[in-house]
């Protein structure tokens, strides 16, 4: 059974092809679009191929022609227009002082889904460095001190802790 597709193909905000195609599959519609555009490769193009639900459109048109417009009440399909403008949304401040530090490790302690999680930034880096200089590896230090491993690894690299530790061991 053939389906009706609507095809739009653009390159740099310039429409190369816009039209309908009647075919069996989306792949056939894609092949048709390539032929119309004159390309075998669609790299750099923005395109959409949408199947048009012809049976549903025919059903709606038949109901409208019969005068049975109440079968498709608009009030249920569209939300009412807002009468007042909503308040201007507040800007998110990642470094506000009122952020909450979450140190939950158990699933039972996790915040509800959709809650905002603020990352902790107040680590005691002197204690963390001392723990690292004692000879522990970054993963162990991260687990002991409650620091993300990648955060610790970046600090070790940036501040040269590994070099300091090698020099201390060599003495």
C-alpha cells in the first residue's frame, strides 16, 4: 500500500526541494528526494520526511463536509489563551550561597526525580592533598574524602601533586 510523504530539504536556510511523494516506504521517499536534489549524499543538508496520515485526513474532511464539526471540539484540543503574562523566570545562579550540599550515597537518600542537585565545591583540599601524599591512589583518595575522581585527577595534574609526591619519595 502506498503512503503519502511530505518532503522538505534545505541547505543553509535555502529550500532545495519541497513536495509530496507517493510511495511504499520512507526509504523510497528518501531516494526520490536525492534524485530531485541531484545528490547521492545528503551531508550538509537538513531534511525531513513526514508521512501524511491520509486516512485520518479523509475521515476529518468527511465529518466536516457532513456538518458534524462537533465531532472535533476545538476547546478540548487547544489550551485556552493566557490572559496574563507569566512572571519573568528567575535566572539560575550556580554559585548562589543558598545552594544545598547533597552527600547522599544510598538510593533511599537520593532527592526526588526532577529535583535540582547542586554540586559540592567546598572540599578541604589541604586534607585531600595530605591523603594523596601519603601514597594512596587517586581512586582511594576520592572514595575516602568524598571527592569525584575526575575532579581530584584534574587538581593533581593542575597543581603538580604527582611530581611533588615523586620528589618526596626520592628524598
